[in-house]
């Protein structure tokens, strides 16, 4: 949300609403924080970077997010970032919003 505020693609009221919804989802159990195996995530990120970065220019944080989702065997990948969407789909993840 901070980046979207910086880019002026949302306003402060929209960001506040999203932050409140995030906290509500955490409190209700709709969203849960799952620990991950970071060495495995970094290994997966190296694989993705070697395979895709030279040709498609993916950023390190996008690669880490996708790698973490793959390691945690996520069923859905949530993002509003177009480049991250492309990477997640290329790695076989179902992306929302579509």
C-alpha cells in the first residue's frame, strides 16, 4: 500500500481502509501468517532468477515472494503488481485478482 500511495494510484483513505481490512482478516483468521523454510525459499529464488531474470528482468523481491509461495505450496497468489503477476503465472501459480 505504501508503494501505491507513493505512486498515487490510491489515496490515504483507500490505504487506511486496506490496512484496517488486513488487520481484521488477521484477527478473524481469514489470513494467517505461516512460517517458512527460508533456506529453501532462497534456493527456489536462485532457481527462478537463473531461469527468468536475464530474459524477463524480474526484481529480487518479486522473485522472493513467488519462491516463498511455491515453497509453502500456496494454492493462490495474491498481488496487484503486473510484473509479479507475470512471474507467478509463469511459475504455475493461480493469481488473484485475475
